[in-house]
């Protein structure tokens, strides 16, 4: 992370804190649940019934948080061997073009994520094939539940709001699925930030760090006794 900029705006810092905290918590929860399940299974021939499903959801959340955070710390894989053959002017144009493509991709992903999640939250999906042109009525699927994870008692207040007063036996799907539009929105934000940095000349491309070159430099320093 030493290679990316640390001077972020207030919103950028807040988003970074959310991403870093969430990633740490998710990793911790996945480890704890898996460890407890292993101990229960091999030590007491039992287990947490909802453990596997919970870890699966947490892993999906980790991926969705990680894809936006990886843009920020330039951890996504990229190849710039051909781009580096150009002079700085054309190189910047190509970087801006790549950034625009990434922004459009993230916007399409956000629309698709919202349209998939909205019915589970009793909300309307967007109209328009590629980009939102408004909202259209979608079938209410807020009563859909996950398979194993029970609904915590402190979430019973959502039943009259989301399920017409009917009791949930399991966790409603709109809760774990909410990470889909949220993660896509974070990814869009990070691509927009990267595009702006390239446009302002604060970043030469979407690829800032080169792990292979960094590793070679580290080995050189180690061999030199630094």
C-alpha cells in the first residue's frame, strides 16, 4: 500500500475505513465460525447448522468489498507492457479510455445488482436495458428467506415492514443480498476516483504498483544486506 496516495478526501477516508474494517471483521468471523465448527464436528460430533451458509455469505461479502478496495490500492492485475511503448500523451489518452470503460462497466454492474436485489427488499427495479431510465414495478420477494441462518430476535422489527406482519423463520434474503448493490456502488466510486486521478495527472494509469518489479527490488535489497 505504500505506492498509493494517502491524501484522500473526507468521503474517501470514510469509505476506506468502512472497507478496511469490514474486510477485517469478515475475515475474523469466517475464521471463528469455521474453527468452532471444526472443533464441534471432530470433538463432539455436532456442528453449527447455519455455519456453512454464513461463511459462504461472508466470503461473498469479502469478495465484493475486496474488489473495490483492490482498485484503491492498485492490487488488481493489469498488463501495461504495450501501453508503455507510447509517449506520455497517447499513454494518458489510453489510460483515460481504460478508466472510462471501467466506469461504464461498474455502472452496468450497479444497475444489474440493484435490479437483482430490489425485489427481495420490496423495492422497484430500474427500467431500461443498459442504463436506468426510471423504475418499474417488480414482484415483491421480501418474504424469501435463506436456507439455514435463523432470524435474530433483535431483527423482529422488520417483519411488519417487510413481511406484512408475518414471522420470519430464517433470515430474509434481502439482508445478505444487500451487499450486491453496495459493493457495486463502492466499485463505481473507486473507478471514478482512479479516472479523476489520471485526468488530473496524479496517476499515470490504473496500474500504479508492479508486484513483480517490487519483489525483485526487495530481493536486491535483501541480497545487499539492506
